[in-house]
C-alpha cells in the first residue's frame, strides 16, 4: 500500500511540476493559492482539507520532502475519503495543445 501511495504521489507531483515549468501563470497561481491551482488543473480540489506547501528551489538549494509516515495497514481518514470517490488520479494527466481535456465530473 505504501509503495502504491508513493507512486501516486510521485505521479501527481510530476504532473504539477511539469505544468508549473511550462506555464508561468499556473506557476504563480500554484505559489499563491495551491488549492485554486489544483482546481484549475483537475476541475475540483482533490485535497480540500489538507494544507499544501509549495516550495520553490533556488540556485544552490536542494529540498528533500519526507512524506508522512503511514502505518502499513492504516490510512488516515483524509486519504480514505479521497479513495472513496470524487477526483480520480487520471485527472492529473496533461493534454497537449491539440487535445481537449475531458470535462470534470460533477
């Protein structure tokens, strides 16, 4: 389970980072209001109850993020809520300029 959660987190982070590198307006929004940036990207805020910290590396810096230590057989309520419905992780797939993203489910 922990490896699956790590893989999902890494995938989502990579998609967000890729967009922030190529889209300066999205990068500015991500830094000023991460929840609004996620809503723009996927059509809804997939983690409304979480605090999101966005750290921009500067020259000569390296940031290492240690994820929360979750017991092998236990998920916190916030992650169970995410797993039970709402936003799918496929919503983090980026589309090219000729591809239209799917409309968010309501």
